[in-house]
C-alpha cells in the first residue's frame, strides 16, 4: 500500500544546526497521524517542508504519487495540502466570512459555472456552515483582526477546511484555546470525513491519544520512534525523550 | 446605527459633490472649466494609484507611464484616425494596459519601497522616450491641434470647454463606478486579502503573482483612459504633463484620501492637483514646499494614512501588520469597501 504522502530522507540545516536529519514519513489516505517530540525537535520545520514553504537540502516529498518537491505552498494547497500555522494566520481586515471565502476560492466548485459570481457564491455557501461548526457565527461579520486569539485559531481551521483538503497539517491547533474550544476542536477533528488525512503536531498527549491512530516521535531532527498510540505510550525510548525535555 | 448615520451623511455629501461637479462649468469661467476637466483626468489616474497602492498593496510612483501611453495613443488616433470618443477611449485604455503588461515582470515580484523605485524609474523612462521619439510624439514640443472629440458616431464634436468637461465627467463617473463594482467581486476580495497577508493567501492556494498582474494591468487601463481625457481637456499634450511631480502629487493625494478608498483617492488627488494649480499662481516657485508641508501634516494628523502606508511600505519578506486592535477608522475604510 502506497501512502498519500511520502517524505523520504528529509534534511534541513540552519547553519551548523540540523533541524531535520534524514527524516522519513508516510501518511496514508485518511490516516490520523500525530507528530510529537520535545521543543526544537523539528516538528514545525517538517510541516514547512511538507507544505512547501521550506525547501529541504536533501530528501523527496511525494503527494498522491507525484513528486511535489519543486512546488510552492500555493500549488500544494491546490492539490489538497492545507496547513494551519503555529501562530494563527488570518486576513485581519477581512471579516471572518470573507476569510473563509478567500480560502475556499481556489478549490471551490462553482454552483453556477458560467454565471458571473458563481465561484464566489459557492464559496459563500460553504462559509456559513464552516463558521457555524467552529462556533464563529456570531462574529461572522467581524474583521478577523478584532477576534480573540482562540477565535482566530478556529477561523484558521475553518479556512483550512474550506480548501477541501486531502491532507491537513495542523501545528499545535489547541495552543491558546480555552477548554471549551479544545473540546469543540476535538469533536470537529473526530468528525472529519475519513477521506481527509491529518498530520497533527501536538504537545498535549491526551489530545494525541484521542485523535490519532499513528504517532511519530521526533527528537533532534531525527525520527525516534513510530507506532500506534499504545506502543508509543509504553515505549521506554519515548518516555526517556520526554523526561529529558518537553514543554 | 452610527454606521448608518455616517453612511447617510457620506451619501449626502457625495450627491452634493456630484451636483456641484455637474453645474460647475456654468458657474466658473472657461479657463477654470478646462482646468477642472484636466483635474478630473488626474483624479482618475489617482483612482488607479489607489487601486495599486491601497487595494493591491503595490505603492506606485509610475502611473504616469500608462497615463502617458494612453494620452499619446489617443492624440495620435485623434489626429490621424478617428475623432470618436469611444474609439479613443478604448485605444487609450488598451495602450495603458499594454504598457502595464510589459512592465508586469518588473513590479509584481518586488515589494514595498522597491516597487516605488522601480515604478518611478519606469515613469521617468517613459518621459525620456516621449522626449526623444519625435516622429510620433513631437518630442518635447508635444502634440498640438488635436481635433475636438465627438463622443459617439453621429454626435457633434464637443466644441466648447463646458461640453468637454461634461464628457470627462461622464467618463470618470462611469469608470469609477466600474472600479467600485470590480472591488466588490471576488477579484477585489482577493486583492484585499493579499494586501493583508500575501503569504497566507499563497498558503490557501491562490496564484498571488497572477492576481497582482491583473490588478496592475487593470490600473494601467484606467490610467490610459484618463490619458485620453487629458487630450480631450487640453487638446495638447507634452512630456511635461507626465513628470515625476505629477506621480508624487497623485501618491500624496491618494495617501491623504486614505489609500484604500476609491472616493478618497478621487477627492485627495483632485484636491492636491487643485492646490498645486492654485499655488502656482499665488506663490510662484513655492508650491512644492507647501505640498511637502501638507504631506507631513497628513502623515501626522491622519493615523489611517500612516497605518496604511506602514503596512504598504513594509520591506520585502516582512510579515503583514497584524494589529491586535486596529483603529476604528481602519474599520470604517474597510466597511466602506464592503458596501
Ligand atoms: N528559520 C530558522 N532559522 C534558524 N533556525 C531555525 C529556523 N527555524 C527553526 N530553526 C531551528 O530548528 C530547530 C527545529 O525547530 P522547529 O521545527 O520549530 O521545532 P519544533 O516545532 O519541533 O519545536 C530548532 O532548534 C529551531 O531553533
Ligand atoms: Mg513548532
């Protein structure tokens, strides 16, 4: 069985520091894959490489059977790799609804193909339910720059989903969320269609165990271990790594 | 509720201004009417500057280039081919768009102050070409004696300043209306998103360079059309009409008007040009100084202007400005575009 995404031998160096050192990662269709590891392990760097915003010095990335190593973030997003960032990235002067509409436009299927405004109309229809799912209906008309941190985070998730992703890259989506918001996030991720694969970077191991079926552990830019949540939970290697330094 | 009141007041002011503009040629003398017609043309260039600077996030000092291309194309066509206004407008807009298209590779990959420098160079280059290419442009003497325009086939030629002014007014109103409609479509939405955060826009799968190219070419077409109005207003053009001072004044007017607002750009550009023309008579030689002072005052008195300019003029690669609590007037400008 070949993966939806296959990264092989990924190495990224910043000066003398090896942020990633020959990392392999395979994600299957619909898989819920968690990426854990201490601070500075290279998790965000790996998401950057998969999303196309960082070029690795070595290694290949294949998505859906094709080499996407030369594609930038926009081209990868159009193929279905969508990303949410460690710091929520939204369009501050656009309303929440407009943010989702903009994110939906590149992959939306126009409802009235040959009529002017067809794509916008279709994107608009997508936005309402997504904002509702994220509990943002009340602030749909508020400029995103005025939203609280947690709301921006949720807006960014709505935006990622609006892009009809086949692979969602989530960088610490629960950071800065309230308990209620985290609960909503977990429900939402659990309710994602099986066709959407998820790569989740998360510090909170309870969320990792609740949301993932596979866990990869990174440390110092190398893959330390990979397995089911149960295997990882009981692995002495991982316990050791976490004992050495985790936020 | 307050927004509603502001909207009403603003609508009322706009209506009053429009009525004033229509009756103006019967109130002032012919000379002033001709100056007003030229100011309308420049205000339309100002709209194209606002489209690039405020909406697309590409501050420009080079819109005199497509403006000149449109004006000269119109003058040549008007003298040798057709005196029909619609024809001249289309040719001028096409010439402006073509020039903008040719310069797309130079501008869409640059950001902030670099764009200012590149567009400034393009504008200056065009002025040099206009001065040298005598056989077509008449060199520094320019082109004179361009026949009066007739708006449409079968209509009489516009023989006096009032008629030419009204023609310019109708064209400007139509094109500004078209721009406002365009900004409400998905193209306008995506441009505003890109101004907020280009990297984010790319992460959603948008072809940012393509959007910016489209905006640049559209702004070129508008400036080109404005060029044909200059020809109608003056029946004479020379490279002096397209100098750096004009670009700088237009950018100043647009900043005063609030960069992202089309109405603001019209008013700001018209105001600055009017002040220049007036000061030129009252304080010969000192106009640049007064305008410079006005610019400094604007930057300090209107935080909107500063904030937006700061966001616009960020160095390449720097993250977009993400204020935790944007100022209230920021919101007003945004709300304005939504209507
Ligand atoms: N742009 C960069 N320049 C220099 N060093 C970087 C850069 N990005 C990340 N690093 C370094 O690479 C290592 C991995 O970082 P990162 O991928 O952000 O870790 P994680 O997300 O697992 O906490 C860290 O030591 C970090 O300091
Ligand atoms: Mg990180």
